[in-house]
C-alpha cells in the first residue's frame, strides 16, 4: 500500500413527488407507503451523495458529468447500479474505498428503522463500510416542512 489517501464529499437533495406511483428509494432500500423523490433516475439521494463523494475523492468528476440528467439513457436508472459503476471506475483508476459516511436530513421517513438495511446494501456495493444516519431539520426551512430531503456524504479512499 502506498499510503496515499483521499477524502471526498458529496451532497444531493430531491423534493418529494406528487406521483402516487413513485417509490421512495434510499440507500438502495424501498420505503413503501411514503412519497417517492422527484428525479431523472430513481432519485436515491443517499446513493447519489455517496457516488459524488467517491468520484470527488478520486478526482473523476461528479455524478452529473458521468450520468447526466439530460441524457435519456439514465432516465429511471437504478442509482445503486450507478454507485457500482463508480466503484468499478475507482478500481480501474487504482483506488479502493476505505469507508463512507452519510447523513440524511428529513422529517419523514424515519431512517433509524431501516438504517441496517441501507448500510448493508450500500456496504455490499461499495465493498467497504458505509454508515447512514438520519437527522431532522426541526421544522426549519423546506426540509423541515417536509418538502424533500437532503443527504451529505463523505468517503475515504486509498491507493491500491
């Protein structure tokens, strides 16, 4: 191991959809009975933030550059698949993921009851531990009014 390490930061936010058929997916986990998120792909803000953190750390651009929402190819895309593609790109560039950590800010849904599922799903795809935390905006601003949610992520990678 060369000892070279890098940190990347990612962020994503989406508003909730009025479409009753839109399913909420966070960290690759389906949340039934709550509104889904508006997005060109499946709207998985957690997977998007982790993807951006990894791309940033490796200096490989960002999710909008690699998977633009202006390209119909990515319409309805599985964000976990985009994350897996990103991990493969990191490997091709000589990097491996050490860990990632993300925080979801939302009034609803509650993250804690599904945290373990999300962490397992993300960790399996990334090949390293991924932690997920849920926080509330305490009725402040658009997030506090439940208009959408936001996710921040940080990732550590090292040279293979």
